[in-house]
C-alpha cells in the first residue's frame, strides 16, 4: 500500500487506501465528470477525476465519507 505523498507521475499503477472527503459532479462542454478529494491515513490529500466515459459505471459506487482502494 502506498501513501498519497509517494505518488509520482511516471508510474500509472499504484495501490492506495483513501477516504473520499468531498465529491461533486462537474458539468462542462456538455460532459459530466465526478470530482473528488481523497485523504489517506497520514492526512495527505489529493484531487481525483472520473472521466465522462466512466461516470455511469462508477457513480453508484462512490460516496463522500467512504473508504476506497481505487484500481
């Protein structure tokens, strides 16, 4: 398991356990995305986005205040 502070852009496969502390839907240019702020066990935060192609599939599974281990 990695912490948010260990994430680097050169690698695309990370295993992190995070809590969603803020979640909202964003509408722009006719497309919907899901925006989230995650926090890990150390208190580090990061922003994440679910792209329009995956909103329908992932939207029912995500809620603020839940713990997630994104793939």
